[in-house]
C-alpha cells in the first residue's frame, strides 16, 4: 500500500453499513475515483465526516492505494475551500446537485484531467460567491463544460442564426436534418459562450426561456453523450427556476 495527497470534488455518495460510505470523487490525480470512507457518522475522534461529502464540496485528503481492492481508502480528509453560501441557499444547492449528477454521469475516465478539474473547482467557488444571475448559472455551466468534454460549438456565434446540434456549428438557416436549436436558444447559446459567470445577472431570462434552453442543451449533450439523458435533478431545476 502507498499513501498520496490529492484534491477532489464530491460527486455522489452511497451509504455502506452503519457508519461508512462509498464516495465518488473527481480528483486532480486520478480523474474519477471511488473511495471507501469509514466512520463518517462517528461522533468520536475528529467528528462527523459526512458534512464534508455534500454534492460539489471541495476536499483535500490523504488517500491509501490498495492495488488488490476495488476502491481506495481515505486516511485524512478536510475541506479544501470552505463554502459560505452554497450549502444554505436552496437555489445554489439545487444547482450544485445538478452539477454533481451531470459530472457523475459524464466523467468515467480514471485519469488526470487538470483543465477540467480546475474548471470544476472554479465553478464551485464562483457559484458560492454569486449574488446576481444565480438562476442562469446551470445554463452557463453546461455551455462551458462542453468545451472540456470535446464538443464546444465549432464556430463563432453571429446574430439571427441557428445552432446545428448534429454538426456542432452555427448556421444561417435550419439544416436539412432539422436537429437544431431555434433562433432564440441559438442566440442565448452565443450569449453564454461569451459571458463570464460574474455577468450572468445581465441576462434577464424568464422561466420559459430557461426551460427551453435547458431542453436544447440536453439534446445537444445527449447527441454526444447518452448518459446525460438520465440526469434526474433536471426536474428539480425546472421547479425552482
């Protein structure tokens, strides 16, 4: 066995026995990994570890590699970046649940991906600090995430065009196969491509617009990655936003 220090983003947890859990993390060293964590509900020693394993929480830990086992273990774990509002704001916690589920279903590789890891960590911190534009953050996150997954739009957006979902490009007319975003969603896609997270409050969108764009983005993601179709937290997002 060997030990190592790593950072991770919590994606999903499953209770195991009375006081243990299996935690799925996106880590800086190994990509997606699952860990057996014992004593998470214990009030002895260092206290209740379960609070550290909420969706999209950032942690740093000392892992124990076990070559013959199906998962690694954790020796020590602590918060990497304390979050001041995300755990307590229902809008932000709902978005973080969605982000965690999307990443849990889409990230399968057990290898380092530093650009993606850094983007995810930055996104969590940005969401935690936001005061305006929170309702648009999940839309912005999906648009930006597509760049790190390899199917970001292939050309620059221009006014009054359609986005060809199959071809992955903006086009001046509806493509023959008709698998595309309408003009409104295509325009919003262009806006979100060019928008920084701290400027999302400048996009005044209605619930109908957000819902329509979310459907279009899920269609776009689903064309490339089937796993996105099973994201259950989408229904919660629709109720809140």
